[in-house]
């Protein structure tokens, strides 16, 4: 009986791998083959205009994508060190495989389960907490710099003043309602208190490292977007472009959805914001599509190898639990 159940359990794990990889490759292929916005920009024509500088631009942009993920991997390696030290290679496997798994889940929740699967059962609650801390600091940077960007744009875009006020008014109401809900239902208070205590148990040095890695990543991919603007010949001041980019990431980050539509959400927001400064819609959409391919699609394709070769040694198969 045990052998039969063990056999089916292994088959189930394999099926999950196939679903994750098939879903990820379907998303990537749909993006690459059927995204007209990405294909409408004459890359070859732009390269012929720029000449050697165009090649240097593209190499620099590709390097920024690589550097972006190196920072993410170092951040995860630093956090996991609280459980046990892991190599950069192991951290790479976990980070890239979890990205692949997150492509087919809303709001990248699959990332939590994928990373936890690499660890023994006793460590998984801590792994979930560490991943939450990693994402929280990244979101904190997005909120802080995005807020600065929105207020900076008020001096450039008259129509955005009412929108900014409305945005923070709604946000304030939501926070107040959330706090009221917590106080009404005490079980949520206990859960938040436990989460806060776990959060405080993390050494300050790890908090600082995580914050710095998150800040570094944010500056890398925001400047990558700016260099894409330069590549396509957009004439916009650096100190105007960055607030627009920061605002775009803030607004896009609060819209729930799948990673599949991440480029579309950012593209829609970016088209609106950059439209105030005369940037062509096709250029903006092509940049967001290119950013998605370099920072999500390519790493996810690499991560698919780690998903299919992943051996579920940390999974505990217990026949008695199955029979119950």
C-alpha cells in the first residue's frame, strides 16, 4: 500500500512541475509572439541610427537586468543565512525557480510556496516570514519613492493634483477601516502581534541589508527604464523622467493581478503619465514589454530548469496522514 501511495505522490509532484513550467512557457510565448506593441518598434532601424552606441546601450541594459537579479539573489541569501548558510548558486536556484512558479499565481503568491519547498518542514514558517520581509522592504521602497514622485509631478501636471489627493484619501480610509477591523476581531490583533514579534526577532543588521538590497534593486530597474527611453530617442529630462517612473511603479504595485499582466498594468499607467510629456504610446509600451521580457521572462526560463530538476527531498510522505 505504501509503495502505491508513494508512487502516486511522486507522480503528483512531477505533475505540479509540468503545470508550473507549461504555464510559465505559455505566458512567455504569448508575450513574445503575440505582443504587437513590442513588435511595432523598429529595433533594427533604431540600431542603425545609433550604430555602435546602440550596441553599447543594449549591453548596458542587459547588464542592469543581470545586476538586478544578482542583488535579489544576494538579498535572499542574506535572509536565509538566519536558518542556515547557503551558497550563491543555491540562492540563485531558489530565487529563479520561485519566480517561475509565481508566473501562474496571482500577486506572485506562488513564490512563497516555491521557496518554502526547498526547506525542511520545520523551517518553512521561518522561510515564509523571510520572504514576506524581503517583499515588504521592496514595497516600502516603492511606496516611499513613488510618493515623492507623485508630489514632484504635481508641479508639472495640473490634472494630477486632484488624483493624488483622492489617492491618499482613499488609502487613509482603507487603513482606518483595516485598523478598525483588527480591533473589532481580537484574533487578528493576536496574529498581527505575533507577526510583529517575529519581525522584530530578525537582527537589525539583516533588516539594514535587506533594505539596502531592495533600494539597490529599485534604482537598477528604474534606471533601466530611463536608459530605454534614451535608447528610443525620447527627449526628457532625467529629473522629470525618474519621478514619472517612480509614480508608475507605485500606482502599478497597488493594482492586484497576475505577473502575466504586469507589463500591461505598468504599460497602461506609463502611457498615461508619460503622455503628459509627449512620449509616444508605442515607445512606452515597447519599453514596458522589453522590461518584462528581460526581468521576468528570461529569468523564469532559467528558473524552469531548476523547477524540473528539483527533487522534493524536503517533502515528508506519511502514509498514515494520507489514509486519514
